[in-house]
DNA sequence: TTTTTATATAAGTGAATTATTATATAAGTA
DNA sequence: TACTTATATAATAATTCACTTATATAAAAA
């Protein structure tokens, strides 16, 4: 439980989840939202993935991420209370 | 939101909350539950207090802690999903 | 008043965290 | 095949974290 909560207790990772509320997002879009380097985004996504909170779908050169359908109730409640973040999508 | 989640995303602090589910607990009881030093307990309690998740009630030399009546919904859900921890109480 | 007891604070240490830059991989395009 | 593009990994530096031991504070007991 501490492990999963740790995965979501970071401002940048909460922003990632907020972006994903509406559905699948291409990894490249997150760089502008978080305003951190591409490797930093990659590392944060990895943490959420390893915690089972998001899943990835490779599509050629790109990787698309979405929220896992099944969440622990205490994680779901956190997601529910995040305000959605809107952002400009790349054309992939 | 990240700040409050950070406060609860630690095994020892989750144990403190689990102990507090049934009601007020004297600070001294936590040392045996967590099996860490008294100053370490004091520091962890401080973090939960500063996050507004627990409140303290001084009683002479002792300090009693309990869960705050009002919790953010996403914090309340976490507390709800903690298994209670039973422990030996001091005679204070 | 001195001693004991419960808790807090200070200082220090090792481990974990979160970025960075540089480089690797791997798919798509000219 | 060579070049570009999207993402991942490696190495590293700065910061934060969660303990420790030593000491301070403050209330109760002797």
C-alpha cells in the first residue's frame, strides 16, 4: 500500500495521471505539460507503470499510456479527485 | 494533494494511522509498535500532524494523538482500507 | 529541590529521490 | 543505407528522507 501511494505522491506524477483521465496519451505530449526533460518523463512514467497504475501500448516509434482499468479503491479515489489537465496533442 | 499523499506514503506512518483507527493513542505506545527510537516516532507523528491528518492533545507529560475528524476524501479512503493494529497500551 | 519520565529538538549519516546530460535502441523516412 | 525521431538507459549531482545518538524541555514524583 505504501508502495502504490508513494508512486502517486509526487506533483509531476499526479499531473501525468490528471492528463490520463480522459484517455490514452502519447508519451511525447507529457514533456511540454511537465516542463521537464524527456528522460525525466520516461522515468516517472516507468514508476507509475511499475506500480500498476498505468499501462503502456507501443505503437511503432511511439508509446501510448492510459490508466489501468482496475485500480485499488484508494488509488481510484485519488484519481477521481484530480482536476483534468488539458494540453496540446502531437499528431501521432 | 501531493503533500498530503506524501505524508501517508510511508509504512511506519501508515502503521501509526492504523493504530489510531480505534481512537486516541498515547505517543509512548508507538515506540513498541514501530520498533524504532522515540525521536523517530516523534518526527513521524509531526509529519502527520503538519499534514493535518492527526491532531494532538497534551495531557500532562503525555501527548495523545487521534485522527482528525475532517479528512480529505482521498485520505479518508486510505484510512478506511487500513487494517487496524492492536497493541499493548501503557497505563497513562 | 532533585530525580524521573515523556516528549521534542539538534546534528549527523546513509539511502532514496528526482532531476540533469550523454548515449543507446529501435522504428520510420529519404 | 544513412538520417531522423521517439523513447529508454546510464551515470551523475543535488536534494530529501528516515533513521540514529545526544541533548533539551517540561511535567510529575520522591
